[in-house]
C-alpha cells in the first residue's frame, strides 16, 4: 500500500541529481526565490533542466517549479544550482524585511490589551 505524497520511485530522484542529496549552493535557494531562464533549452540537456528553462521564461518561484514538475523542492534546488552554475538561469532572492523595533511591538501589545 502506498501513502499519498510519497515517491514510489526514489531511485528516479537519485538519478535526477546524479546521486547528490544536496549541492553546495542549494542552501541559497528559498522556496520563493524567483528564477529566470537566461537561455532556451538546448539539445543534450537533462529533460528536467530543459523543462525548468522552458517554465522560467517568465520569473517563476522555486516552489512553483517543484509543483509543476511534481518533484520535491530539495531536488529542484539541486537542479537549479546546476543551471545557475552553468549560467543558464538567474535568481532573484527575496529581500528580508527589517524587523520592527521590539519596544514598539511591546507598546502596541500593551495598547491592544488596554482596549
């Protein structure tokens, strides 16, 4: 009996990444990082790499790529790292917003409690 959401063919994932479970640059990818293809797919590319390049003609989030291809985000990050290293994609990482001042948040909390 198979469980929903589980990959029934883990060997396929192992093959897609060339046996890697992570890449050096995979930590740089966030699920909302926007990816843009810098070139069209060429012959000889792995089919998943070609699919990513076709999908990313417009800025596309990492999580959207994973959902569209039906692959785990961790695998997509490895594939994107390969494409980034080859200069075939560029990435626009999300900005981290500055956190509000904790004293200000405390004052807001006290104000809300006083309502």
